[in-house]
C-alpha cells in the first residue's frame, strides 16, 4: 500500500483502498514505511528537506523496552564438588623445586592506573566488598593475607577463630600445621610441631619445613607468638621467609596481649622494639578478638554519652584478669585491619558465629573430614540484630554513673519562693548612698579579739 499525495476533489487517497486520507493523522502517515518515497514522488523535491527526514527518523525510531529494576539475586549454595573450593592436587611432587605463588588478577581500574583503588558505590556494595575480604582470609585463599596476626586475651580467646580456619582449610584439602607451645592434643589430619621443652629455634624451623615441604599450599598456625619470639628467640624474618616466600604458604600467629613482656636485667634490649610492635609491622592483616557482650556494653555506654567500661586487666583492679560475660558463646567479634600492597589499610568489624553441621556439604572423598562450605556466614557487626537494635541501651547491663535515689531532689514552688526571699548581706551595703556602698556589714562578737593599736595602718 502506498500513499497518494496528489490533490483531488476528495483530497488525498490511498491507491489500493480509495479511503480518504483527510481523516488520517499526520503521525499515522509518518509511521507508514513508504512515506518518504511517496512524498518525494508527489512533490518532486529532490533531495527531500532535511527537517522531514529528521522527523521521519525520529518518529520511526524503535523504542527500547523499559528495563526492569535489577534485583539482588539470592545467594546460592556452593556446590559440593566446587572446583574453586577443593584443591584436587595439593601434593608437591618435586622435592626442593621452585615454588611460585599464584598471581592475582587485577581489576579493570587497577590495570589502567597503578595506584587506582576501586571504591564501592553504595552501602550494599561496601558490605559485599568487606565480607569478601574476611571471607578470603577465612577460606585461606592464595595471596589473601600471607601473615595474619591475631590478638586475643583472657576476655576473648582466639580459639573460635582458629577453629574456623582449620575446618575450612581441611575442607579445601589444604595442609594444616600447628606449631604448639600450649596444646598437646590434635586431630589426626592436622600436623603439629611440638615447640615446648628444650627444643631450640633451629629445630623448630627444621620441623616446620619438613611438615610443609611436600605440599603445594599449607596453613601454618603458631599458637603463641610471644613464646616463639621472646622465649625461643625464633627469627621472625627466617620464619616469614620459610613459610611465605619459600613454601608459598600462609602464616597465622596468635599473640596474647595480656602477657607482659619480660625486661632483661642487663638492659641490653632497652631500645629494641617490643615483640608485639615488630609483629604488627610485619603483618599483612591484624585481627583483634573481642567478646560480643563487652562490645554491646561499650556501645550502650556510648549511646548514653558515658565513659566506655573497661574489662580484664584494663580495669586496673588488683586480682582481676577476666571479667564477667567473657568469651561469649553467641559468637566472636573481629576487628580486622587489612593492609593493601599500596600501603593503604582497610578496617572493619565483623561478627563470626559458631559454625553448624548444616553449613557444610557431605564430604565427597573418603580422606576429607569436612565437605564444601555452602554459604559464607560471616557478617558485619552492624548487621547483627543485637548491635543494630535501637533499644540495645536498655537491654545491655552497662556501667551507669547516674544517681538513682528513691526521693525527689527538685525544689517545689514554695521552696523556690523562700529561696528568692532571702536577703544576702551585700544587698544592704549596695543600698547605702554615698561612699559606703561597698562597706561590709559585720557585728563583732565577744569572742573577737580586736586591738585598735595593732590594726592601725
């Protein structure tokens, strides 16, 4: 069908239907596929005016369908035989061979700029980014944190955090080695190096090398870094070079902050750095363990503009080393500091609940003790219901310096009127006219010893 633009008594007509185009709207004519050809044939204008071509192109432009808002997909469970979780071959076949650490895949922003650092655009992206950092550390991912320093005390031990590390490492078929200064019993699939007694630093390092030399990737946990550095005098540089550089493994050290460093009698190391400061300088991640009850109590005090309560040895009370509600069974609070290669650090506070049997799949191999982790359950502390609740101030029993009495200390109207009616002595002196306006009114009594000769000026 074509459009006839020729003039006639009845107006423009359609050639095949004979219908009048007088009742046809201009928008309908523009929508016709042969509008430009029929218009050019009828008017003889070659080329056609630019405005008619632009109008026709604008009217016939295909409209894009309205895009629906993209909803955040519900997280799915990780497959039981996930390739990116289980390390199929962790054995190192060539003794003494060269090991290479797995290279990281740079993001598009990092490829374009050397110092570029991608930043989250909204709160949801920031939460995913922060949880991904802690998840990579807990899952013992390559290059996540070569040396992690864990700080704990008697109010919150690092044992729950270590349990998560060991369980996830075993589920990923990663070799776990524990250098023990305190514990004596371990699981059969966990290799341990006894460091107590008369064992020297060279012997301990040799045993560590023997335990991790036949595996591609290992997790080495030292349950007391203070004993390793201060008591056994293990060189931290040699330990880091052996575990991280030579064997491309992950090192995790526990430091008990309630252990006071011993000062030598000779004073030779008076200007040497303390072991804790040296370990903090070398660590790529620092995890501080806190009790959930103590964190909630501190938040309640801040909400009421009160001084935060202290716990344990920080109270300064003689004989108190552990407070009530220590080592909360509901979970552990982790104050994490991740140090990037650029020198910048990212800090966030997390909540890690105890693991359940339903969090892991069934083992698919006979030598596996735990199956694949289904979903990540570590969350930010701000997402915890007890911490994010607005009424947490009234729920948590925190220290309160406010005076609680059974009587009212406010004044009544009668008492206020009586107080205002009291005339003080200096008011009478101000009413005097002349030079005695500032004279002090005082009547001497019999007990006053006044001698005019002595008091003369």
